[in-house]
């Protein structure tokens, strides 16, 4: 056991490699995080997810839902802001505009997710198990570490691919492409974020309406029993009607979030390594050297496409998108089953979780 621990300690980078994120820390975080979809095989097999609708009310490992949600969602942006703030070279102001843009988009998303959604939009949040919060914090820390290394311009070298876009970035044939990418990606990100917020607030509004209608009917019967821990909206759920964005799927907010991160990745096509930046010294660019990076099999098609068109590979953004889908998809599938169990197949009306009219997905 001691030998195994010593070996693991020798493999793991020192914490100094992550504050600020160095090329070594970036390489390690991205190597580990790209295989997160393998972990997501587990949620396909078991429905245990002690948070939200499926939370366990009386577990000693629970924490208040709003606090748990805040902690797990704020971990990533805090890590990113702190890292970019303590980076002496390059500083945030020295980074190209595209690099600054993706950092801003990431923080905007999580400002809504960590603060506005739990404390101002949601009428209530069920208790969250410490395990769920801890795993989510770890996910967001790894994700932010990858994004930090990418935004700071650390370059990775992928065997079998001629270029990651650094050499052709400023060529006349690709400049018109790249100039439009941040605008296209930002527009798609904005549509996805707006749809995500609209979907969630629609569900919140339905929950409030159901509770208010129920209370109005019981006014003549005296005050209702206090069984909801002081919040009358606690554990009150509704199934959305088959109209609007809910006409064919039950989790449009998931789909819109995936659209957000697709736009994020498209904007990230304009992010490029320090070695391609004319704003930074050759000494700063020299710090981006890292060992060869071995891609997970499902990432090779993305690298092939960007390599074909001579574009920088927004690998951390692509990894984030794939990991987000891999994480949320099984929960959506189990969530559809929960809707069927609670409201009946007739109320679900053949809708899919995230794929229109697909009862399995």
C-alpha cells in the first residue's frame, strides 16, 4: 500500500503546478478530465442521485440545496478568476481578445448558475447529498483547470496531427473564418443561455402556480400543516404541459445548455497558443512546451476536422461539451422515468427526455 501511494504521489503534479496553471498542470488536468465519460457509465446503470427530485430527505450527509448548488457551481469560476488574476505572465490583459472572450462567457454562465438560479429564481431546492456536491466541485475544478491552461495559451502537441492551428492562424486563407467565429459562437452561446434560463424559469413558475392554487383552495380549512421545512414550494413538482419548448421533450434546459457549450467551443476556435500570438515575447511562448498528448478515442474526429482546416483545436471546450452531455444525459433519462412513475405515461404524452418523441432518451 505504501509503495502504491508513493507511486501515485510521484505521478501527481505538485499543487504549485495549478496555481497558476502551468503547462504541466494543464497537461495533467486535461489528460484526466477527457476520460470523464467513462465515469458516466455508472449513472446509466443506477438511478441513485440524491439531489433535486430524487434527493434523500433525512440523510445525515445532506446540506441545504441552495448552499450545495452554490458551492458546486462557484468552484469553477472562482478557480478561473483567481488563476488569471495571479498570473504574472501573461496577465489577463495581455491575452488575445478571443481568449478573454471565452473566459467572460464561462463566468457569465456560472454567475447565473451559482447565484441567480438558486437564490433568486428557484422557489425551493431540495437537500443535496455531500457526495453529489463533492463530485460536482471536483468536476468543475478539473474543468476550470483545463480552461485556464487553454485560455493562458499553453500549447499541447498531439502525435499524428501536423498542426493545432498555430502556424496557419494568421494566413489570409483562414483569417476571414477566424474573424467570424467569436461572433457566431457568442450568438449561439447567448441563444442557448437564454433558452436554458427560459426553460428553468418556466418550470419554476409552474411550481409556484400549483402551490398558490392549492393554498387558495385550502383557505377555508385553516392554515396548512407545516411539513415542508418552512418553504411551501419544497418537494412540489409539476409536469410541463405539451406545448412550446416542452411539446416534444421534458428537459429543454439541458439541450439549451448543450447549445451554450457548443457556441462556447465555436468561439474557442479563435483561441490560439502563445506561440502564435504576436503580443507576447518569445520567452513567454517558450513556456508552453509540454509532452505529447494522447487523445481519448472520441476526441480524434474533432482534432482531425480542425487539423484539416488549419484551425486551433479548442480541446478543453470540446472536452467540456462532451463531458456535460455525458453527465446530464443519463440523469435526463432517469428523470423521464421519474415523471412516468409520478404522473403516468399519459401525462408524459410520449415525450422524450432530450430527444423529441423518444421514450428511451
